[in-house]
C-alpha cells in the first residue's frame, strides 16, 4: 500500500491571532483528503532540529478561538544560513515529509521560498499583524490587532478628553505603517506617524497646537513603532513647547499580538488553511494563499518575496482629512 502523502506544518516569526484556526483547518482538510500532518514545533528552528509530532483531528480541537500558536514559533537565525536549510531538508526527508506548509510573515515567506528553490514543495499562508506581506489584501491576525488597538485608543480617548490631554499611542509595525494608518482612521487620530512618511517633531507640535486652537478636547497621535520619531521624544517636545495640551503616552506593545481572533480572522485563517491543502491536492506548490477581492488565490512565492507591500497613501490622506 502506498504511503500517505505527508505534510509538515509550522508557524514562524511573530505569532498572530488566527494562526491556530489555520493550523486546525490544515490538519482537518488534510485528514479529509487522506493525507497526514506532522506538526513542527518552534518554526524553522524546530525544522532544523527535527522537533516533530504527528497531528490528528483531536490535537487541533478547542484551539480555533485561541490566540498565539499551539505549534509555537521562533525567529530562527540558523535557518537563514544555507547550512541550516540543508539540515532542515535532511530532517524533512528523514521524517518522510512530502511537503511543507508555512504560516508566517514576510521573513517566513522568504524562508519558504528558499526551501522551494531547493526542491521542497512549499505552500505559504500569510500571518502577521503588520499586514506587510505582498500578494494578499490582508494577513491573518491583522484584523484582531486592529480591533485591539481600537479598543485601547477608545479608552485612552475617554481619559484624554476628560483631562484635555494629547495622547501619544505607539502601535507595532517595525517597517510598516499599516496598523498606524488604519488606526488613525478608525480611532480618529489627529496625526499618524509612519516609517513611510518622514515627519519632524516640529510638525507634530504644530499639529497638536492647531488641534488645541480649533477647540479639540484632546489629541490622539498614533506613532508607528518604525517611524523616524521616538514616542518619548515627541511627548517631551510637545510638553516643552507648551501648546495647550499636556501629554501622556502609551506604548501598546505585544498586547497587539495576543488575544482571541476576531470572526474575520477565524474565517480568513480557515479559508486559507483549506486552500493551502487544496493546492497540494492539485499538485501546486511554491505559492502563498492570498486574499484577492473576495476569493483566496495562489500567489507565486517568487513574486511575494520580490515585491514590497506599500502603505496605501489614500488611507494616510483620509486619516488627515478626517482629523479636522
Ligand atoms: O512582525 C510582527 C511584530 O509584532 C512587529 O510589529 C514588531 O516590530 C515585531 O514583531 C516584534 O518582534 P518580537 O516579538 O520578536 O519582539
């Protein structure tokens, strides 16, 4: 009897809410198609080390609503080197893996492409709160993170307006202003600072002073982690210039990465998990699942890694207009 087609499954890089829903979908779709799944713990690091465990339908029970990733994750330096990739392929072969599904962000898709170029059948599933992966409208986890930010800023606004304060709120996004721009719109921020648009502290001070003069009861400034300005420095500058509002600041940090995935993220993750296995059933590989319009499509990993996703400047300008 022929051996079952065996799929390795890992999550890598920063965890994102909804990764568990994708894991569940991959395992159950694979089993339905008479394939087996080997879970790889700790991302690519675990692939290099051979940290494998078989995954059955019951192993993914009760995880749909949980944040984080039950497969655990890491940012593996060893896997970035050719020797690490060689060892990973060797471990895959020893375990009889026929293919690999990788759930992760931009760096993880680079790793997936590196394996794919060496003959491994790989499918990527985009998962990152930063939404900085080219080829998909939105990645798994971004919606949940947006909702976490929105909830936090709504609370901060209550206290900000009660005290007539300017609040600096730092969102995640090392290289991408996506979360900050979208937060600017959905939270009604006075100003958004992102890596893609260099802004000076003087410009921020002027905007906050202007908001005060226009009779605003508070000012919310969203600063993306990767912008040119440090949140502490902006707050100090506004206080120093005495513009009307006193400042307080909140760095949201890893709160944005945790929590139960929203309905949107659970659905997206489930759809992408199913599609990833379907790709293998159809003999496709070297692709990432990507949301295009209303459907989930297959995008070549070569295109994913050779393009940079840019912040949509229309949204940046919209945030500005709506801050009047
Ligand atoms: O890529 C996701 C992300 O949360 C970024 O927004 C952030 O800069 C980074 O990960 C933080 O990484 P770590 O959890 O390794 O500190």
